[in-house]
């Protein structure tokens, strides 16, 4: 296969293996990583502790020589940019912007954030979309780098390519893009979403699933037609990082990446 995308993997800051994984990525020949600072999202006290040491993590990334494809900002109720209550939403936006300012020293290609938390009942969905667009306007104005809102599953905002495109069209912001997570599409095939979103896609989250819910399995363990996904990415001209978001080792990820792009893998 002539089409090939550079290998990247999410590495979660705050976990005990963070520094080991940076060293492993270097030794395995990775060029890119995603600096994921969302790992403690379920435990605000732990997240606050992690963020106190954020500069140490950034220093380690810079010293490794690895390029940062994306910084994954945390998510949950404390980070939900679609919060309807305006005073609370503005505090969330301020929190997100503060993290962006703190982490620009690692020169990321983009920032990834979740556009909502869930569950979201249909009765307030439009209000949530309007709140998200207001937040994205302020967040995008705070940096020249791409802000990539992630496609999400279940009742979250941007749970279909059509809704994702609609939000980006309405926002109409130059540096607003999409992080396309292929294992989040529960109402359509990821290859169809890729073709609809096209050059709005600035980065990827790669993993496999069963079509029932997100699973973050290694490609080949689920139902995704990877030949169709790669063909769609090539057709829309995507040339960014092929960033894995799975629990397998970096060596296993590298092997999987080589198989996917060899044209000989049988899943």
C-alpha cells in the first residue's frame, strides 16, 4: 500500500508508566505522540494533583525529542463546554484556555477536547449545541493552533458525522477542526463519516469496536473495515498522524500499524 500515515499513540500523563512509555516510544522509532492529560477525569482530586506537575510532564516530552501531535484536554462535568448555565460555562472555558496556555510549550499540532458530557436528553440538545458553539468561539480565539472537537458516542454531541458537520458549519471558525474517533460511531460506518467530514478532520483516534459501544480494541479485533477506512482517509486527502488510543503496548501498536499499511493484513 503506497498510502501511509505516520504512527502515533496516546500516552497518558499522570500514570506510573508515563516516563517509561516515552522512552519506549523513542526506542521503537515513534515520531509522534498524543500527550493525554485526561486520564484522571473521574477523580477531580487526582486530576488537580496531576496538573500541579504538568510542567514536569511537558519537560519530559520535550527532552524525549518526540513531536506532540495533540494534547487531549480532560472531560467530564467540570470540563463540559456545552454547559447550559452561562456562568458555569464561562468558568469551564476559562479552565480550558488556561490549560491551552500552559501547554503550548510542547508545540502541539492541535488540541483535542470533548464537546459535551452525557447523558443529553433531546429536549435540551439544541441548547447544548448553542452553548458549545459559544464556548468554541472563545477557545479557538485563545490559540492559533487547531482546536479539534472529538466525535463522540451514545447521546453526546457530535455523535454523528451529520451533526458534527452542522456544528462546524454553524461555528464557522478558521482553526476549528475534528478529531475523528473511529470507534465512536454507533449510527454509521466510520468510513462514511470520513467521507462526509473530509478536510475538517485534523487528527484521529484509532481503535476497534463491536458497533454496540466504544471498546478501544486494537484494530482487527472488532468490526471496522480497515481497508475502507484507509481508502476513505486517502480519498479525502488526510495526511496527519495515525494516532492509536488503545491499551496494548507500544510495540504491539507499531506491529499493528505496519500490518494495516502493508496491504497484506487479514483481519
